[in-house]
């Protein structure tokens, strides 16, 4: 139940031609404190509740628990969430033996495109596609919980 992932900014929309799936995601936070974020998410016709713990010092690893819930439950829970619902389209792109999840944000976070890759260890090597930009793994501003309260459009 430990998630190991790295995050990067995306420098080009070329990844869209390589995507094998794309889904609209809406998510909100019942709790956005770093010690335990509790997220509700709809993704296409499915919904999930996720609990995440605090990240380790590298920002790459943290506890994650996820449970599928009904769309009806998620819709009701989203009404209880903290201010700042995240709206984004997620594209999945296979690169070598890994899948990158690329999020193109909408609404108050319009203009931000970010890629994540899940790994089996913090030292795992992976191929970096040409559209992958600066790594922001340990920059808390790029956590979705931060973006929900401090939208990208408001950054100086």
C-alpha cells in the first residue's frame, strides 16, 4: 500500500497522439491536511475514495489506500468536499514498460499539464519521453490537494 511516483511538467501536447485512453476526472478533498489527504474522485463512469499519507523526504513514496465506490456516493461526497474541485482530463501513454498518466487541467488550473509515473522502487530507471519537462516530484505546489486550494491561475 505504498505508492512510489514521480511527477513532471509536460512541455508539449504531442503526448495526446500517443495516448491509449483518456478520461475526464473530477475530484475533491474531504481532508487536505498533508498527514492524511482523503480524496473523492469520479473518473469516467467509475468513482473512488482514496486516503494518502504524508510523503517521505524524497517526495516519491507515501501510503495510499483506494476503494471503488458508486458514482452516486461520489457525487454526494463531492458536495461535502473542501472548496476547490479539481477538473482535469487524464491521458495514459505507454512508454517502454511504463505507463505515464498525463493530466491536462481545466477551470482554475487551466494551463497546467503534468505527468506522473508509478514505479516499483525509488531508484527504478525509466525512459523519459521528449515531451517530459522539469521534475516537480518534491514540490508540494503540484499536489492536487494544494492545487484545489491554490489554483494554478493564481500563481504569480
